């Protein structure tokens, strides 16, 4: 596996790409609902109407597929972060925009956040198969990039005196740790509505970073 | 499996109990270091010097053993919480005592917190084998009891005007979510020392619940 193209032939053909997305969607749904451990790779094949052998054309294993899902989740989170922050030069306004955006999630995105919250510990464990290991390293690097992006925004807010001085990297981990914990227990049809969770946790994230409510007028 | 005694014969004999503790210690170490998924049940047997068949005298499966570890972790956390809170009638003092105590952890306890942080999602997935399912329900109930204990203390602090009014149950989840997230990335030999983490996260937990620094004189 010397190149990304060689490793991911599915990306080169549109029809292949559509089937690949279908597999990712089916896997995300099962991992979120039944747990990664309880999900059988063969069930995902059945969901999307391909044989287990054909499935291996797209992913080397269930774990490979999981790493790709986690990588896409981190990649999307990074893109959203940049979009939300893009227009705002005031770090206080940017912080509010990024936090509000983080709770503006579709049911599909909630599924993926749930998989990320439940399984991201697997990113710490090296894998032997080359495709798995490559996908793991990619997903881990992207997750760390999200940490750094958050730490950079928080450091900027500290420099501008918008929030009190502190360890921006630890604070980024605290913010992301608090956010990720929500998806461990949140259920779309549970008794606590997403709007209430968004309101509560946005407010508490501001408390955590010590951003004064009057900072945004 | 109609009774706990019947399910856990190891508890009735001291020698059996010692071996059982050894198995739990070995499993916790491997789960924390290599991840639950990558750990082979047979390796744990080798660690403690028993055959794989003898291992089944103590635990029905690797997953059964994991649930017992998670249950003991939650049970210890509950006992520590009660001990830390015990002497203090002032909720502000009690909150400080409980948070300080939560960071007063041994390397063995850190291992267990890491396993809890990484694998507690498995508590949500029902199991078919009776011993596994019974252990899962026990561990889940105990984890929930910890949520309730935290929510009760926070509600008391709200009633007394020590912290602002809010949803005590969501706030308990926020506090525990923030705390549990630490053990996902903390490494005993990493670059961030535990004393610094304890100081930073104790302080930020107080910010999260909006306990004013001057509340404890």
C-alpha cells in the first residue's frame, strides 16, 4: 500500500463511491444503534445488498471501516469549525458561533458523534493490517488537528483578554471532552430534547472557558 | 442464575477470592494498556497462571470480566464519594472535598478509570449469556447511582444558593462527562503530570457548576 489511490480504489469511480457511502451510512447506523462490538460485518453487507467478499473491495475489515467513519467525522468537524469561525474576527463572537454550530446537528450526524464518543479509544491502539493502520493514523491525526484548532481559538481569546489566561491545550481537551460526553448518553428519542441539551451545554461550555455572558453584545 | 451467590461462587472461598482479584487486576492492566478489543482472554489466563478453562470458573467470558471491573469501579467511586462528603454539611465544602478526592488516585485506579472511559459504552448493549447480562445490569445500575448521587449533591447546593439554579441531572452528567474524558487521553508517563491535571480540572469543574472561588473561605 504505497499510495492513497492504491489503497482506496473506490474513490476513483463514481458508482463505486456511491456504494462506499452506502456502506459507511449502514455501518454508522449499526455501530450507533447496536454498538461496534455487536455489529457483524456480514450484516452490513446484507444492509447494502453486496456479498461479504464484495465488501472487502471497499474496506479491509470492520475496523478499517470504523476508522474511515471516525476520520470523516473529524474532517467534517474541522470544516464546520472553519466555516463557523470564518466570518468573525472577534474571538468571543467566534466562540459563540462555533459552539452554536456544534449543536446544529442532523440525526445522521448524531449517529456518527455517538460512534466517535463510544469508539474513539480504538484510535490509540496500533493495528497490524496495513490498510487498517493507515486509516487509524489518518483518523488520529485529524482528531488531533481538531484539538489544535480549538486550542488555537482559545489561545487567541486569551491573548485578546476575552477569557482568562490558562492552558489552552488542556482547555481545548476539556471543551471537547465535555461535548463528546453528551453523545454517550443522548438518545434521539429519549426524554431530553436536543434543543434543551444544546441550550444547557452551550451555556456550560461558556462557563467552563469562563467567557462572560456580556462578552457578546 | 437465580442468585448472586450461585453466579459468583468465587466470593465464598478466600483462596478463590484472591485468584479472582488477581484475574481482575491482570485484565484491568491489559484492557488499559492494549485496549479491551485487542486483549485475548487467554493472555489473561497466562498472566495469572491458570488455564483458559479454569478462568471460566471465575468469569463466563472476557466481557463478563469487563462488566465486573466497571461495576467495581462505580462501586468504589460511590463509596469514595460518600466518604468524602460525609463530614461536610456545607454543600460548597462538600463539593470541593468530592472533587479533590476524585483526583487523589493511585496508578491502579487510573488504569480502571481508563477502562471505564474507553469501554463504558458496552454497558448500553444487552447481552445474551445470563452471567454477562446480569453483570452488565449490575454495573449499569451502579453507574447510574453515581449520576444520581452527584445530581443530589448539586441539587442541594442549588437549594442552599451555593451554585445557581439549573438542571441538576444534566449538570451531574456534565461534571462526570468532563471528569471521565480526562482518562481517555491521560497517560501516567505522558508530558502532563497528574498534579497539574488535578489542579486544572478541579478548577474548571468549579467553573462548570459556577461555584464561586470565594464560596469556601
